[in-house]
């Protein structure tokens, strides 16, 4: 298109990016849906999907056909417009946030200067979509589930965003590509200088990962959804393909790879010969596996435990990561800075552990029944 008008080139380029993004992540979504069930089955010593196709690999196709042809039931008293727009907004948020993540060398669909800011600005619309789903359903259980979901999502957005601030401070940019470029060096050509290998980076990554679990309503923080219960929170009155759109959440994992795990860079200098996108999707797959592992291991937590963890522990630790990153930076980013930042993290963690007295706060409840 060398001789085409510039406006036409921009439109065609954007369409190619959009279709490539949708094709890759819709395929990944289908693959993860069967792999998650297979992995959970292996962890729980049972069979996963094994009827459709060899080893059950065609199960996502069967599920997709079922979702598409399943009857779309809308309650008679529901606000039909709001009920319809909620899953559309969820899908739009997922697609837009995926557009600013660098998937490989020169493989950012939409490279903008404030990519991290754009990610969180657009991602915050998820709360609005969840509220729309609960309100538009005109169901008191859906509304209660939506309010509970919004409460915990607001609570965990604060540590999620603050955990990102140390990376932005150290790099001095809100552009994901520059954040990845800042993690390109290797010590002795072997050990990568990813931010997760610093004390403040490791702590911020754990906070980011846990907050991501809550934001995507994953186990053990799936209290609003309660997937093993009859009432599914804000999704109670949804069926068919509308229901499926509420489960598209890869963006948080992709941003975690970009911020803390070196993005598309290889784990060792000698492995840089492999295509950059291979390393990105390998790291993304590892994080998604841990998501599945946590789901198959931990029981659902109580809502009071979730809120206590957010406000009393994770938020102060997120601010501690900011201070530790500043100490690491001004101490020269060497061994001395590494040790001093570790001291800051250790002091704050120990102080919070003593002040909160978690053994008493999170002790098992004793239930007494009438004779």
C-alpha cells in the first residue's frame, strides 16, 4: 500500500492489528478453557473432558457451538438495554486493554506514550459493566452479587495500581515498550535483570498477582460469583454467549509479564535467538497455570477476610514497595540498594504481621448449633 493515502494505510493497519489480536486471544481463550479443566482434573485425581475429539481437545468447539445456539433468556422485568450492554462492555474492555501490551519485538498493536495509564483507565470500566449486569437483571441476588463484586474490585484496584508505581518510577515512563526495554540487560549474560528479582519488585509482583486474582474474580476470591452455588452473582440472569463473555481475562497476566517478568525478553542472553513472542506467551502461560493451580488448591475465602487483606495489609505493603524502589534507585541500583530495599520491605512486613495479629484475626470460626 505504498501509494495509498495515509488515512487508508492507518485504517487498514488498525484493522489488521484488531483482527490479529482477536484471532490470537480467542484461540487462547478456547485452549485455556479445556486446559484448565484438564489441569484441575489431574490435580483432583479425576478425568477432565475426554469425549469430544482426541483427548477431549475439541471440547472448546463444542462449548462455543453450545453457547452460540443456546437460548438467550432475558427476564421480563429486566432493563433489556442495560442487560445487553453489560457483557458487550466487558468484552470491549478486555480487547482494548490487550491492545497496549507488547507481545514481542516491535509487536505492540497500539503503542502509545501513556499505555499503562490507558490500561487502568479503560480497565476501570469493568466495575461499571458488573454494576450494569446486576442492575439490569432486576434480580435482588444479582444486585447483591454486583455490589459485593464492586466493593472488592474497588478495594483491590488501589494496591494493584500502587504496586505498578515503583516500576513506572524506576523506568520514568508510562510506555510498556520502554518498561520492557529497561529489563533487557543480563548479569554476566545469564541472569536477567527483571524487576521481579529485586526485593521491591518481588513484593510488588506478589501484590499485583493477588490483586489480579481479585479483579478477575478468580478462586479463592470468587465470592461475588460463587461458581459452585446456584446463584452466580451478577451473572445469574445471563445465558448463552453473553455468559461466556464474562470470563475473558488475560490482560492482567499480560501486564504482569510486561511490568515484572521482562516482557518478551528471554530468561538468558543465550536464548535470545528464539522469536521474542515465544518468550512472552511462555511467561503468560506460566502465569495462567499458576492461576489454575491456585483455583485447584485453595478454598474460597470469606468476604471479611478479603476486605481485611486489602485495606490492612496489601495497601500498606504497596506503599512500602514504592519507598523500597526509591531507596533502591537512590542507593545506586547495585547490591547496596538491593539490601536496603530488602530491609524496608522486611521491616514493613514484620510490623504489619505484629500489628494485625493474623493468628487471631483469621482464626477458624467456631459454629455452635442448638441441641
